[in-house]
């Protein structure tokens, strides 16, 4: 593949912002959304275990219902697409075995016993809360990948932690699916009325954030 130029990448990252007001009339084309879904699937994770599920809420009535549990932020209902990155609550030895089976299917070779035992040892060393914390941290890798790819495609997004996860889980039936809502990311196209689209980014100086040892 031909690498993107540094200017192309930086221009996209400078262009993106946490979109506060989406244009409800503008929808992401199906082929572009499919590419965004593929980018989520390609997200790296610790051990490659992928302790998540990417839930796209398409039902407009459910999306309206979720607004009240999102600090009344309209992005949840008005964006073209609503992505919920949910972390798994059932990461156990059986899940590891399920993953190892997939590795063997894709790579066409058995013999991942040592790797399997290492992963099982890792999860067994964490209590339930530690495991939930680890799984949630992984979801932010997927969020970063999704937002970066969206920016490169000229698609707006808004990462959101301002929501009540327990209410989301209840409305979406996540508990029965061994999932819990971790972070949201509505995606679509900014409204011309969003004043935040034209404000300069506020970041500390590069010298304040990057050091060398």
C-alpha cells in the first residue's frame, strides 16, 4: 500500500472535533460505513482477545429513548449512526478457548497451548472488577481507531462518556448478552449551525506534552 503523507494525516486530525450538533438529514453512505465497521474489527487488543462488541443502534425510537440517559445530548439521536462500544463481562477460560480456536482456524495450525495457558493465567490473576476494568480500557483502543479512520474519511464523530451505562444496558438488553456499555461514538456530518466546528483546538504546547529521556 502507498502510505498517506504526514500532511494528509495531520490535516484530518486538525479538521476533526467532538461534534456537538449533527445534521440529521445527512447520512453516511453504506460503503463508507461498512469501511468504518471493518476498521473496528481490525482494532488491536491485548493478547488479541477482542473483549468487546460493537453495537450499532439503528432504531430511531430507541435512539430517542437513549437521549434522556445521555445528559440530553442530541448527538445520540441526530447523528447518522450511533456506535456503542460495549465491553464483555464473560471473559473466562471458555472465552480464551473460543479465541484460540479462531486463531487455529485463521492460521491453519494448532499448537497454541502455551499462549492459551498464558492468557488463562492473566485473566485468573484478576478479580471480577479488575477484569471489567481491563476490558473497558481495551474499548478505548477501538474508539481511537474509529475516530481516526472517520476523520481520514471526512466523517464527523463525537466520543461520549456522558451517559448512564446502567440505563443503556437495560434498554438494549446487554446484561443478557454479557455486555456492558463502555463508550459511545455518534458519527455523521456536522451541522452548519455548530459553533464548535470553527473554534481553534486548545492543546498544550508540544514541548509540554512530549519529553525525551
